[in-house]
């Protein structure tokens, strides 16, 4: 009888530890995605600043050039951000 109790207790402890481990893994995965979203946002902001600086410099010098490369980079970052937000939503729903 005592053996059954200890065996049951052991199984309960293992199940609980597994659940805690999974929750921890889920939490860490969500945090990683949030960090990537933040990094993406900061990179996009830097690109916006660079566009602004270049536009001002060209305005000041009387030039008018296209900023296709920087705009394409921003577009890529926006697409990455959409994907990361979808991943985050999926992870939160799974947790």
C-alpha cells in the first residue's frame, strides 16, 4: 500500500515537472519571438531614420534620388514583422 502511494506520488511529481517544463519552454519561445519583434522594429526605425537623413541631405543639396533599396529593406522588415507576430500568436494559442 505504501509502495502504491509512493509510486503514485512519483508519477504525479513527474507529470507536474513535465507540465512545468513545457510551460517554461513555451514561455521562453514566446519571449524569443517578442525579442525578434522588438529587434525587427528597431531595425526598421533605423532604416526610417536613414531615409529621413538622406532625403534631407538631398533636399539640402538640391538633388532628388529614389530610395528604392531602403524602401525595399523596410518592406522586408514589415513582412518579417507580420510573420513574427503570426508565430507569436500561434505560440500563445498553443500554450
